[in-house]
C-alpha cells in the first residue's frame, strides 16, 4: 500500500474515519492517499470529482460490506471498471470501488447454452478469449474492448461497431447477481408475462412490488416514450419492464449506470464468431452523404456499418506519418466501413461487393485480412485521435454519442454541423451509422468559457429531441447529459425515473447526481481547474501552445495504456502490464500531473512526493508517444518533472552514475582494461553499485578495450568515391559495442557510401534527458549541432545506430532547442540504417534466406523513428522474423536503478522473454538497442545482435548500379 494511505488514525478527518471503518468492516485494500485519489478523480470524460476513498474489493463479501458502511454513513458509492466512461459515469466524491484489480475473472463458459459467467471487472476481450475455443465470443465490442470491463459495459449498455449483428449489451444479458442501494441482493432475470406484479419469493419481494406499482401506473407512458429505437439508451430502459416484454429485470438494469444496484456477477449470452469477414470501404463526398445511404445498405445485413470522416485520417497522418494510413482508401471526404461475413472469404467478399453495388458512393474498395484490420484500428482509435481537431486544437467529449433513428441521420448531421458553426466550434465526427449513433469530439473552450459548452449541448439536445433521438446512444448519461433528459422526455417520464431510483436506492447512495437529480452539465469540469503557474519550462511543447498543463491534458482517459497490445506490436504501457496498477499506467500518471497543474490537490508543486511516486516506474520508453491515440508523451513529461524537481538541488546517486555515463565512459576509455579488472572484483563492484544507486543484481557493463572512434581513426579506409554519410557515433556504440559500428561501416561502404564521423566526440544528451538534467542536455545538444555543422552545410545524411540516440536527434532536439534553426535541419537529415539503405538507389540487401527468429524493435524507434524500413529490408532479403511488441524492460537507466529490477524483469516477461524462449535454438534475436541486448544478455538464453551485424555477417550486399 502506498505511503500515506493508512490515515484512519486521524481523528476528525472524515475521509480517514471512513477508511478506518471500511477496514474494520473487512476490506483489505482501502486507499486515501492524494496520488490515488488523483488517479480516480476522472474517467474518460470532461469531469473531475475527487473521491475520499478508493477501494479494491477482492470478493463479493467486501462489496457488500462497503455498501453497508456507505449506507450507514450516507456516503456516495461509485462502481468503476476500466474508467473508460466518456460521460462521467465512473467518478464520485465518496467511495470508488475499482472492480478491475481483483474481481476480474471469467468464472465459466457453457458452450451448449452459449453463455458465460463473469465478474464485473472481467475485460471484454478476456470473455471473448475464454469463449474462443468453442467458436463463440461476447458480441458487444466497443472500441475499448481490449480494456473495458463487463461491469462498465453493462452499466452503460455499451454496443460497439458490430451491434447491427450482435445487439447492445442489454440484448446479450441473461442474469445479473446484484445488490441494490437499499441492500437487497437478488438475481435479476426475466420474470415472464406475469411481470413484476407476480412478485418474488426472496428478499426482492418488496422491491418488485414497489417497482411493479411504478410500472403499472405508467404503462401507456412507458410504451410511448421509452424504447422507441435501438440506440435510445438515455435514462432507464423502462420498456424491458413491460409485461409484453417479459418484465426482464436483467435487461432493465443494464444501462442504469450503477445508480440502482451494484453488479456482483453476470451471465451473458455468447454469439458465434464469423468464420470470415470482408470490409467494403465506401467513399462519399462527405459524411452526411454517407449517412443518407444507410437505409439502402441495411437490407444487406452487414455486421457493422461505421462512418468515418477524412479529417480523422488527416489527424492520424499528421500524428504518425503517411505510413500510418493504409493505402487504397477510396475517393471521398467521408467513408463508410461495411463489414460482411461468410462461410469462406470468397463469400464474405462477394457479400461486400453486392453491398457496395447498392451504396451509391463515389468509389469503393473491398479489403480483407491485415488491410481491413489496419482500417478498423483507425476507427477504434477515434476517441483518442479525435482529441485534437485538424487545426491542432484540443477537442473534448460532451456531445459524444447522440443518436437518432438511422433514416434521420443525414439531415441530423447537417443541422448539427450548422449548429456547431453558429457557436464557432469545430470537431471530428465518426460513429455507428447503421444504428444512427454519432460520435464527436468538439473544441469546446472548457477552460475559458464553459458557458459555451453548456449552451451548445442544450441546443444540441433540443435538436436531437426534434429528430426523435436520444442524447446518448451508447455511453450513458453520466454527468454530461443527465441534465439534458428533459429535452427528450416529458416531465412525467422524468418523474418515473425518479420513482424507480427511490425504489432501488432510497438513500441516494449509488452514483448520486447521475440520471436522477443530475448536476448541471458545466459543474465539475476538469479543465477549468488547471490554472496553476508551473514556471518556465525546459521543453517547448509546440503542439500544446508551449503549456505543460495543456500537454498533460492530452490524456482524455480512453485507457488504451491499460490494454495488452503487445501482440499487435505496440509498446504502451509496459509498467502497467507488469503491475496492473492504475498508478503505473500512462493515464494514471497523466491524472497525477493534471492535479499538479491545477495545484489544489497536490500542494507541493513539482516537489510533491506523489508526483515522484507516480513517475517512478515510468520506463521513459516513449511508447505512449505513438501508441496513445491522444499523443501523450509521458517520457517528455517525466523528464520535465525531474528537471523541475531537482534543478539546482542534490540529485539521486543514479542521476550522476547513469545520467553522466558518457562523461564516465570517456574517462574510462583511457584505461578500460584496468577499470574492467577492478569492477570484476565483487566487493568493488558491490561498492560501485551501492554508491551509484544501482541494483545489486545487475551486472556492471564491460567497457570496450578499444573504442569505435579509436578503431575508425586507425583503420585503412575504403575508397572514398561514394556519397558522404555521417555516421553518428553514440556513447553506447563507441564505448560498449564498437563491433556494431564496425559492422555498420562495412555495410555502408559496401553500399557505396563514404563514411565520415564528427571531428570530435559529442553526445546527444540522452542520459541527461532521461534523468531530467535538461540544462546539461541542452549544452550537450548545442555541442552536437556545432559538430554536425559541416555535414548539415554539405547536405549529408546522418545515420544513427543506437535507436534511442537517433530518436533524440529526430525528436527531443527540436523540443529542447526549438529556436536554433540547425535543430530542424539535423532532425530532417537523420536516418536509421534501414531508412538510409532502403532509400539508396540500386541497393538490395544480402540474401537473408534461412534467417528466422525474433525482432525486438527498440521502444524509441517504434515511437519516434518507425520500424517499417527495417521490416521492409528484412522481408526483401528473405528473413522471417517475428516482431515482438512491448518493451525489453531495461529501458536505459530504468532497469539498472535500485528498486526497479523486479519490474524490469516483469516487463521483459510480458513479451520479449517468452518469444525468445519459444524460438528455435538457431534463431536470430534482432535487437538494435543496446539496452535490449543488455537485457537479453542478463536474462535470456540467446544474445541479441544489431541489424548492421546481421547484414555484415551475411556477406557483401548486392553491387550498386
């Protein structure tokens, strides 16, 4: 448990007294620390409500005990899963119960009944994985399916892209084990035509009688105002309680957003996974034109019918480069992705082509396999990519998922666009067009003029009501839309909702202020609180108006950092995958930094111990810089925070030992054999580790007997007839693995290049950056630019071998020295070895046939430089290497520092080490990063080699033309 969380001894502190009572009631994990409360003060919405206590229940008995304490004390209780709620459904001021840590198991799958039983914290993909051996899956698939929990999905009645085929969460719910706000535990199920008035024999008898009275008095109202179309999820789904619908209590409770009962366990329906799918990509002049075509497409019974704006693709292209957008998108400014199914790929493709023939589109393409998956990933990242408008302004949820009957979607979109223009607002649209559900992110001026947000959503709610729509079509009402229900429901309907709330939760304990007696939509907004002055910054943050608070508020909370994406080649977030603790996710750290920015919860500023604790296990891998759809760059934020915390102060020993590594390496280069001999003596090595703040279990590196620069100066150069190229000699290549540099020289010269190095040894400043010594890093980088001057003036390409150092030249250089025009020139000139070689006219790789094994792209290369050129080169040479996702776990200084070893090893175990162990004995382990090779040397049975070594070992490259 984190420091400062055992506060129950503080008499007179309500939060401490509440925590103490919860512990005495038998709850084992109860936290009240500032850092933890900051992490749980927001979900994926615009709202900030800091709880008093965060609880991680381990079993049902603890949930019941927590509810009992809250009922007796009159304290609000909010249930939470992955915290991906976009409407503010999962934040509360009292106790927050996080079910995702412990109550997250799939308890069983019945393939004959096609059902699964799971706890509320089970991730949707986990349920699907458990059902997959039987050819089944859980149908609803919101874009957050890799981290969204079952409890949250049932709470919001999540749907997802394939609801056309599989329905909403309510359509896939069989039974719910719940406890109401009044403390009644029962199994919610379909009661049959006898309905609620048939009563029950258990503890729910009185509750059903009260609910039956509410329904029987309002049958006509329920039949006319509720359940008018499939995506009407705002309010409570009263239509399920009608006798003609079988009085299905389980379906009714789905979408009640934790305001009526707490979910303890659920039995859900499973569906048969399609054997093959194809996607018809349909291009239209604009999205509204695509929406107009929906009625003609629905008779083809597609699995999914999703709309996407070209502006969303433009944002992706600017964020991640041209290569991030799959080739072959049809002409148009708006697209519909129509997914079809078949018993074979040919059947699925034929169905997609028939659909496209009726689409009335400008252009169409039918794709399958990897090409289709790449397109769907863009759609899944929509919530994060939409966090910036095409003009680069922050965009926010708030009018996130309104829905109208599908036949009305085109006209509704046009009027909504006109309303946005009237308010001077911009944003990105996409959504579930087949269901009439529209997702949006809008550049509301939340911090400066929250009244604009309030007035716009009010007018938008009126507009949706006029089209017979719902203010929420998927994510629920939460704090964002509860106050807007009067624009779609009559006063009598709203009174019905209040009556139902009173039956289930008369004390208003469960998630108060949501749906019934809602708070105003502009209350509790997160961004207006971010007004503290943080002083002069080291980084420029050019994409965030030069403002740290704006930068950290890039995190809108979609929680992709909580997903295990290592199988897809992603990196983020390695520490969360190792610990499964919210504090170690990119989002958890961003929340802590957001509280630093507003200056109210964390009063210590940059020196707040909570900030240090939150950032401690960040590996600075930069995976989030590319994998986070919102573009959060936690490595940069951590460097800034360390810089501000320790500026002109004594630093941890590791900052001197590892942050100054290039300086020590140059000193050691005078007598490397003596130093290696001394450090091989165990007592001296132990003393060096202890004094340098290093983990005792890490072997100390051996310095090269002859540096690369010494070798380069003494060698006999090849013919200098080719184009000059400047080989960037980083510290790691120079002093620890000169053989990599030697191999690179051989490969480059065989490719026809005249290899040059800088006239003197310089450093990119990486180790100073990662330890937050940014003033020193700027000096190192200025020296680097001086040394690169002749090459820049001559227009030579600069090729780097160590990915992290190369990434500094392409990334941090311009962020730290934005006013030096040489920075941009150096960044533009810098290449990886593979980028240079694959762009060299006439060059082809050596024969790599028979090379098989594992490739571990360095995290910084993945995030900043890209690995596509490497993959292309290896493929062209005939190599068969499986790319590993995730981080190696060493991550420069991180895995060497005292206190990080166990997490470093755990990170390596998430992807890299299992892949290496399962590889064949003669497999090649390709790892360009010195950290990656070092981690392999310490933990793996097989060593890693650099791409330059692989190319050099396979003989001379094909002759150039």
